C-alpha cells in the first residue's frame, strides 16, 4: 500500500498526463477547425468542429490549473522505515476489521502474539489461566443480564488490565537478563511485586468467572428447569389419570374400546 507521499506524486503525474492529453486534443481540433472552416463563413459541420476545439481548449486550461494548484502544495514528508511499516500495518488492521469476522481474528492474533512473547517468563502460566478464564467468561457474557450486567464491564476492564500487567512482567524479566549487576536487585524486587499482583489478579478474575457461572446456573435452574419439570409432572399425572379411567371403564363395560 502506498503512503501519502507516494499518492501525492501519483496524483501529480496523473494530472500532468491529463493536461498534456487535453492540450494535444485541443491543438488537433483547433487546427482542424482552422483548416476546415471556409472563408465565406461557418456552416453547421464547421460549427461542430469549432465547438469541439473550444471545449477541448477550456478543459486543457482547467487541467493545467489543477496541476499548478496541486504542484503548489508541499509534498508530504518522506516516512522512515519504522513509520512506513506502522502505517502499512494500521491500514492492514483497518481492512481486516471491515471483514465480518475481522475483529475476532485480530483479537485472536493479538492473544497468540502476546502468548509467544511471554513464553519462558514467569507470566506465561498466569497468562494461560487468564486466557482460559476469559474464554469461559466470553461464553457466559450474553447471559449476565439484570443485576449481573455491571459485572461484564468490570470483567472486561480487569481482563485488559491483567493482560497489560502480564506483558510488563515479561518486559521486566527480559530487561533483568541484560541489566548491569548493580541494578538487578531493584529490578528483581519490582518483578516480584508485579508477579504477585498478576497472580492475585488472575485468581480474583477466576473467582469472578466462577461466580458468573454460578449466577447463570441458578438463573437457568430457577427460570427454565423448575417450570419445565412442573409441566412434565402435570402431564404425567394427567396421563396416569386417563389411563386409570380407561381401565375402570373397560372393567365395567367389556364391550368398550378406547379410540
């Protein structure tokens, strides 16, 4: 994908080619009109040649004016390799997000990339637990309504915060490997504190997911299972009653046949 500077010079080249093309057309039609127009005056065919030449001249003038206006604008600055890569990546992400399942694909790609980045660090195990708990909560999210609805926003914010904390733990651990010996004790203390926060946060998140699952289970049991069981019990009693009545009727009237 081209950056702004490349697109600017492409537009400039297109307008220059258009201006030159209309200049050639205007010159050809103007010369033909001058040659074909009789000295005695203009006829209907000669008027068509003259009108075509006049229109081409006007269009050529407009194209040259557009070219001068664009050329007067300063060209966008040239991007460095990092900036160009970032811009291309942003355009690619925007294009993927427009797809029907684009947001989910991007989220999964980010999770995989983060998991790979944390491999070999103490944050890898809490990250895996957080991933599993997050997947479970995603399945429960649509059922958390009513009084449980605020828990969805809380869980989403906690998930983002804990993932950011896990990435920071991994970054600090990688920095310790290359840090001078005199700076390592303070970095170790910071890493230990962050790792403890991460473990406590993941455990609290898992408890939240378990509470959400309990809410969904109780809600489903009270709203769906009990009425269904009651209706099935009523239907069973009804069938038993009908069967008993038919048995009694057959015993009193041997000629009776149930339809």
